[in-house]
C-alpha cells in the first residue's frame, strides 16, 4: 500500500511541476518566435519616461 501512495505522490508532483513550467516555456517560445523587433517597446518607453523623474524622499 505504501508504494501505491509513493507512486501517486510522485505522479502528482510531476503533473503539477510540468503544468507550472508549461506556461513559462510557452511564453518564452511565443516571445522569441512572434515578438519581432518590438519585444521591449513598452518597457523601453516606460524607462524613458521614468529617467526624468525626481526620486521620492522619505521622512
């Protein structure tokens, strides 16, 4: 009976692990294949706006 629960636990961990990694892997592939030249367009634009901001001084 113990080997059954061990196998069930290992199977559950593998299924959960593969499911969790599948989203990250598919996003990476999609960005590399379909991202084109404008992958970081919005990130760069936001950084360019934030460069001229003055830092907030805490009390």
